[in-house]
């Protein structure tokens, strides 16, 4: 049963790879660029969020140390 599943999954992977290679090169590159762009935007948002949290925590600990 496990061998059948492996054969089915590898044939599905080959089918998807052949579909990808049959597509226009420009559309494939555009899709990759869009995905990388969204990843970049996500990392920038995470960086801004972590810097904001760091500043808030620093301000809270400064206030607690003054008392």
C-alpha cells in the first residue's frame, strides 16, 4: 500500500512539474516574483512589529524601574 502511495504521489509531482514547464516562462517568473514580494512584505511587517514590541517593553521596564 505504501509503494502505491509513493508511485501515485511521484506521478502527481511529475504531472505538476510538466504543467509548470509547459506554462509561459514569463508567467512563471512573474508568479515567483509576486511570491517573493509577498514574503518580503511579510518580513518587513514582522520587523516593524518586533521593533514596536521592543520599544513598548523597554518603556514599561523603565517605568517599573523608576518606582
